């Protein structure tokens, strides 16, 4: 795929929004946590527990937001598929793999491709796309 | 400040009745607006998906127009011609009176093939047959994308206007699957544009391997065949005529060959890609009985009828793959299964026929990127 459209990223505003909200959440959580600790030192246990819980929950939310952002970022990166052409030498039986060129088809006697060993033209025996890593992982699940 | 209010609300005791009333009013309002809020969230999700679908459709259209305009017409001409065919449809025949419904469907399919082929001549007059059929199926992908976009847009507008949760929920729940299908059609355009074999091409690829360099001749509309010796049997192998995107009419071809031999055929083997279930490995080779072909009906009917008429066993070899892999560039695992399928064909022939018997082997599927002779020049 030669087009640049499949490498397009998310809009910048999208990232700015997420980063701003994450920084905000982290700041508020730290504030709560700090308030909780100081209440504890003052001996005000009720206040302390509430504030510490709020602080920890806030940090949890921040982690979740960061995770979502990373996921969205990955979703924007369309997997790039490379197409390969497999050639076979009828003279000596040597096999060769190269990237697909327009005009290739299975069964074609390609005069452009000379066997690296004996120099005779080669036959295209197969054309295929390498499986993207992410998809291969999915298939590994029993 | 908001946070302080929140803390106070949580710390309050029963005597603080003001907070309690506030809390109850809040809950009541939420009761009324929860569904509205849910609808709004889902509508937003659909809006995002719709934007993605539009992007796919526009990109596929742009690529098609660019490609088609290389063959004798300007971009503007191609664009205006393409507008004319957008929304192309086939009306299913009446099945209330089922007599001859398949014949009528066959006629409709033939007419639509004709219509599209003539349209391609008009839109790309200088393209050769190979390129023209590839362009035609690249365009079919764009038309499918356009249709998906229209349907989702319909439910989106309907849902937004009526705020009816049923409409919205229906489409929202299907969104991930719809987007997956749309992405496959978008990627399919790329395969047809460049002439790369798709997952469905595994049948013709096996057939070509079995032909083993024999010179084939055309036996039916867009179907070629050649006779070779296989395990001491006379094997007649057919496939769609490549390397352009064609499926041909294998039903007509099989019927014609069997009839020409007065039914003197010991076995019909059909090789085709089949939909795999989730969890099944890609490119698993399985065998069964019946006509392995995924056409809307007419071809399958012809094969079943002629096999029944002469009591010829129908042996099916299927290569399991995701239905979406079937329309996009062939994956490595599928391409690598050719050797195993060839082995299975030989095993079936050895166990089901005697030396000297006549066997008919059909590699079913789209032959895009797969030629007609091993070692043939274009
Ligand atoms: Zn060589």
C-alpha cells in the first residue's frame, strides 16, 4: 500500500485533550493524597481515610486514561501489509522471495527475474501477504 | 469548590437534611435522564463510526477514480460515470412462487454481470480484459462500502431524530462488526487494483498447480480446463480464466463436460475456500461431501443436478479462512496450504477411483492474480 492515507495519525487536538485531562486528574489526586496524609498526622482519621481513598482512586483513573490513550493511538496505526512473490527456477529448482511488483501473477514466466544460481527465467509459484504480528498473536489463542 | 462539596456530602449525618434533599433530587433527575444520556453516548459512537466509514468510502472511491482514469478517460468523466452506477442493485426474484426461481436468479445475475462489464468498457475503454475485470471488482468493493455507509447513516439519522433507543442500540451493538467488514472491503480494493490473489483464489491456485504446465482451453464462459495424468487417472482440471478477477461459470463447465462424456465421470472433486469458525486455525484443510461452491445458487444447482443424474460422487475439499480474509490479499498460511490440498486431492483420487478413470477437478473461486498455465507468459 503506497498511499499515505493509512499512515495518518490522530488529530493533535485529540492528544492535547487527553494529556491535559490526565495532568488535571493527577494533580487533583496528589492534592487529595497530600490532604489525607496531613489529616492523618493531625489525628483526624475520618478525613484522612476519605482523602487517601479519593487520591488513590484518582491515580487509578489517570492510569486508565493513559491506557485508553495508548490503545486509541494503536488503533490509528493501520497495519502495513507487505506482499511477496515467490519464484521457482524450473532449471535447478531454486526458490526465491521478493516483494510483489504490479504485473505479477501466479504461473507467470517472469523473464525479468533471472535465477541467481543458473540465470534462467523463473516461474511465479505463489503471491501472498505476510500476516501482521498482531493478527498472528490472535491466532495463537487456542 | 466542587471537591469540598463532594467531601461534605459524603461526610454528612442525618441532621444535614439539605444535602439529603439535594442528593434525592439528583437521583430522581438521573432516573429520568439516564436513557437520554445513554442514547446520546451511543449516537456519538455511531457518529464517529460513520466518519470512519465515510473516510473508507471516499478513499476507496478516490483510488478507483485514479486507477480507472489511467485507461482512456479523464478523471472528471470517470467521476460522473461512477456517480451513475452508485447504488447499483439486483432485485431478488419472487420466491412466493418458487418454480424456476433459480433460473430467474441466474438470468438476473447474468444480466448484472453484463451490465457491469459494459459499464467497464465505457469507463475504461483502453483497459485490456485483465485490467477491466480487476477494475470491475475494485469498483464492486467501493459500491459495497457505499451501501454500508448509507445503511449506517440511515439508522444514525433515524435514531437521532426519534431518540429511539431501539434503533440506536441495534446499530451501536453491530458497529465493531460493521467496521471490520468495511475495513475488509477497503483493503480488498487494494488487492484488485494491484492484481494480488485474494483468500478466495486458493481454489484456482490449487487447480493451476495440478495442471502442471498443461496448456488449457476455454470450456465455458470464463472457465479454462486441461487434462493431465494424475496418479494414473485421467484428470480434467478446471479453473476460472485468469489472471484478471473472474469466477467464471464452473456450474456450466462441469455440466458441459459431464454431459459431453454421457456421465462417464468417476468422481468430481471441488476445491474452495470456506468460512472458518472463530477459534479454528486459518488454512485448515477439511474434506466433505457436496458441491463446494459459494455462489448464490445457480452454479451449485447445475453441479448437484448433473452429479445426481449420473450418480457421480461429489467430493469437497475446503480451505478454512475468515470470510474477510477471503476478499483481501491472500495470507501466507493460506498460500502455503496449496501443497497439502494437492496431496489431499491425490489421496481422494487413490481411494475413490481406479487407474484409467476419468476425474473432474474444479478449483472454485476468484482467480485474480492467478494465471492459466504454469510457466505461461502474459
Ligand atoms: Zn536456476
